[in-house]
């Protein structure tokens, strides 16, 4: 008989937005939680925490290469 | 050993500290009673079987966002296992302030119960899953 597979946990960072302390952190603070995805979803659904998203990465500016056509005009 | 009066018991459900909404806490530990009596004696003989533990909390209901109902309803609705942590006081874990922890499931939930003019309270029984109940002193 095989061993029972226990739920896997994930680690994410959150901001506490609810009225109750989360893992000892009060409203407005940030907390790193390691939980099962199911229990984490319940905590998010309760309105206690919101995930801190990674800062948006600004794409590098696209360089425009201008070519001369030979007839005096410039083609982008 | 000093006698102890419960004043600031620490109660945490799925990482949420709900101590300020909890008016009573009870940890029920039991094991199935297996009868192993045989012809070798004149009395019954018992053996411990499977653990069947639970944690019973009496809570002051609160329908605010992120409070009692918002915490418990998703746990019942989504049938999700969650962690329950209880200490006799809110102080750090120590030999004289053991921390009881278990992974539980909520099979029953009564979000509204009470009489006219009375405080809205809710009793929840968190059934401990498998052998996840622990007692830590450090």
C-alpha cells in the first residue's frame, strides 16, 4: 500500500488588507505565506489578503531603422 | 503548578488570528476504543485505535469582509483543509504555553444562529484530519 499523498504547498507574498492579523501581521503589512493552494484561495476569497504582484517590466523601446531608398526619400 | 485562568487564548484559523472573536475553545483528543478482550481474564481489555480528534470553537459572528463568516464559509464551501493553531495565551510558544496545531476540515457550519436580542454566536467543530495534531513547546 502506498503512502497517502499530502497536498503540495506554495509560497507567495501578500499584503494584509483585512481586519484580522494574518500570521501575526496586521492590516497594511506584508506577509509571506506557505500554504496549500486551496487554503490560500479561501484566505484571498475572505478578503484578508491580496497578492503582491511583481513590478511590471517595461519593454525596451523598439528601434526604428530608417533606410534610404536612393530617390531622396527615406523609408521607415 | 500554578492554576490557570483563560484570558487571552490565541486562536488562529487558516492563518487568520480570530482570538478577538472567540469566546471559548476546546480541544477534544480521543482514540477509538478497540476491545481486545479474550478468555485470558475476567475483565475487558482495551487498546487504542485510530485518533479521532476535533477542535470546537465558539465564535462571535461577524459578517464584515475578511471576518468570521468570510473566513469560514469558503472553508466549508470549498471543502478545503486548513490549519488551526491554539495557544493558552498569546505569548510565544514555550513549555508553559504549548501550541496545539492541526490540519482540519469543516463539515458543518451554521452562519446564523440566535434569538432576538441576543449576541449572534456560531459554534464550529473543526475535524482533525489524519494524524496532523501536534503539541509544540518551542
